[in-house]
């Protein structure tokens, strides 16, 4: 008879315990796998992005929202301005009271949801999937700050630290607009023109890899000119001398020849001043300039400059006197070793002594 092998109780219990442990472990792993599956499924749902977005608002993780926004819909707003706008939207709002509804303008891959509290629209958020298939949310802002910026060719414009590519370039290799009034534009600066829209605040403008550049705002069009900041006192003195000489012509204090010596004769500004009827200016025995200032001068090229000039001009004939508070934008070009006025823009509000009438 074959021998029967017995398994002791201890061994039997050990086997049972081992089997139970394996089963329990398998069950635990199954639950963990289910949880992971549910988490992945939840992350794949658009609503998960809104939940995460609101949690970030509640916890104050606004840096995280800004970083997500650069993925969802890359923009040129600075982090500080972006976060300030978020704080303004959600100030005093209880996150628990916020509801959301899907916008009819949504598409399959670009979803728009409106966040509402107390029947008031708080914000619209834009949702997209990232490379991992998870949804991300970003607030849609409509800024009121649009800018046309002219940059000398060969330089890379930066907005709030972000290098700007040709996507934003509307014209390339054209004459700077403040020199378009010249008949001969061969020595005028050549620029690329960029259009930047919907910024929340005035941006920080720079040139990639270079320092010393700044901007000047055109007094007529609002265009921002980019150029190398100038601290040349001789250039500033020349700008003052040229514009004051030109200003003396309407007052019959200098001849047109004197104006031609400081202004490019083949220019719109010379054409205007040379046809000006100056016989109506009251004869006077005393006149002088005061509070003269040339400032914010930039050079768009080595042989050109543009800046602001302000001065007060007083004239008297003994019985009648008056003071004019003048402000100009002056564009100069150097030709043959002489700096001359190539363009003018008038804005008396540049002068701090100018009184703005109240209506």
C-alpha cells in the first residue's frame, strides 16, 4: 500500500494564511488599480480641469494658474498683471458658491465654460487637453491695451521677457514712421513693425540680449519707437537749439533761411512752416525762452534721434504780454555732420506748465 503523506495542522494553517494573504493582496491591488483607473478617468474629464482651477484659486496657487495659461493659450501678459486680474475677479467670492455651464461656442477640442455665482458671470475659462491627455483650464481675459511698436531691423523685440517672433510682425524693413515725411528717406532708420493686442497692462519692452534700449511714444499716433537711450548732452542741446530757432520764425524773429539751416528742407515739417503766414504775430520788444528741456531722447540708428522738447516762450510789446507753454516731439537726422529737424509732432500737454482747461 502506498504511504499516505500527512500535512500537519501548522503547515495547513500556514498554507491557508499564505493563500489568504495572496488573495487579500490581490484584492488590495485590484482596489488600487480601480482607484487609479477612476483617477485617470476623472482626469480625462473636462470638469476635472475646472475643479483643479477652483482649488488653485482657493489655495492661492495663482502662479500655477498663470503657468497653465501659458500652455492653454500662450499670451504676452506678465505674471504680476495676470495674477492681479485674477485676484480682482475672485475677491470676496466663496468658491463653493461657483457653478459652471458649458458655452455653446465650445468645440470638441476647445471647450469654453462660464463660471457663475449669484447669477453673475465671474469669468469664462478655456479648456484644452495637454500632451498627457489631461484637461487644463485658463481664464480668458480681454485687455484694453493694444500697441504698435517699431523696432530697428536686426533686433529681437521682447514683451514682458518673452521674445517676439514674426507672428506679430505686420511690416518688415520699412522707414520709421516718424521719418516718413522726408522726401529722401535713404538715411532714415529702417524698422520692423509689430502689433501687440489685448494686454492687461502696459508691457515691459526690451531687446533680447541687449541693454540700454527704451521706448518713446509718438505724440500723434501712439506708436512706440524703440531705440538706444541717449545721454548725449550735445545732442540734447542741438535739439533745443533747432526747435527754438524754428519757433522764432512765426514770431518774425528769424528768417526762413535760418529755419532752413536747422530743418531738412525736403520734409513735410519744413513745407508747413515755410508756408506759414507769420505777419499776424504782434510786434514785440521783449521775448525769451525759459524752462527749456530736451528729454527721453532715443536713437533709432546712429544718425537719427527722436525725443521730447518743452519750453516756455514769453513775448511782450510793453502793453500786452503772453507766455506760451510749448511741447514737441522732435525727430533729428544727421547729414553732412549737421543734425537737422526731420519731423515734428506737437503736444503741449508734454509741458508741465500747460494748464488743461476744465469743461
